[in-house]
C-alpha cells in the first residue's frame, strides 16, 4: 500500500521528491517495484484461496495501467471532502490528515483489484483501513466520484451497495443488509441486499439504512434514523422536532 500511495501521490508521500528531470525515471522504478511486489501478492492470495493464477503478472500490469484513473477518482473524493468541511484549510490537509481519504484510498485500490478477479487481497486492504480509521467499506461496493465521508468513525458500507456521485455521509452511518436469503443448504446467498444511494444524497450521522432500498437523488436522511424503505428523489426523512416541557420546580424533561 505504501508503494502504491507513493506512486499515486509522490508530492505528498515521498520523503525526498526527485528533481523534475529525474521524475520520469523515479516513477518508472517505483512502478517496476510495485508491479513485482503486487504480482507476488496476487499469487500468494490466489494460492491461499486455492485458486492458482497463472496470469498474476498480467493482472498486476492491468492494475498499474489503471492507476491514473484511480488517482483521478481519489482527487474527486478529496475535492468533495474539502468542499463539505469548512474546517479544512486546503486539500493537502485532507490528503494528509483525514481518515476518510485513507479509507477511500484503500477502498478504491481494493475495488480495482476485486474487479480484476483477485481474491482475499482486496479484503485485507480494506480491513487495514478499517482497523486504522474505523471506516468499514467492503471492496465489492460500487462508489461513484466525489464521495465525502465526514469524521468517518463507525461508517459501514456493505458489499452490494451502489452509491452514485456527489454523495455525502457522516460518522456512524450504516448501509447494511436487513436480512439474508438462504440457499437450500442454509447458507446465506450472495445476492444484492444493501442500499442503492443515488446522486447528491446526504446521510447524517448514525443513520442506519438497511436492505435493498433506493434513496433517490438529492434526498436527505437525518441523523439517528432507521430506514428500511425507499425514499423518493428530493425526499427528506427527518426526526420529529423534540418538544421541551418544563415541570414546575424541576428540570426540563
């Protein structure tokens, strides 16, 4: 992960940045090292999964070719996090300091590997971020560009989630499964079971959305809510306004 991060963001994660005339050579050496290491990791993961891969080097090469697009997607996430947080001084702060950037860096790399048929390794990569940041994103989830997580701790995004672009969520949000469909042997079936979140949706802290429901574009889901039904485009699901009462001689209840 460190080598991939250095290749994608050398201005931020390389201790001694090369001189401009050496940048091409520096990048080529890093890419070669990454390709070699990734090939070995893919072979090891396939062996452990009892699914030997003769084309591990080709998979690694295809992943390396995808790095510019992964960087582009991650920079859209940085833009979204920066735009949604007035406390952010600049985008460098987001990249260096925000757990959401770390979570999305790991997720987008893991998702790209999963798309290329690599077993086990994608889960290892996202669980590394989970243990470090408290953000649990399954590599199978599909997340569009300009995705923003604020604070991040306790966020859970399930395997079959589909998330559009310009979606913002806050800490403690769960996009999970409501129940499982069992096969004849009693084993849970891996079928779509997590929410579909369309474009420009905002989900506030500690909201829980369960099942294969659709949250329509531009909808708002308030904090501390339990949602198990579809929400239409531009819909708002909010808690009722609390009513404060004062009892004579006592505190407000």
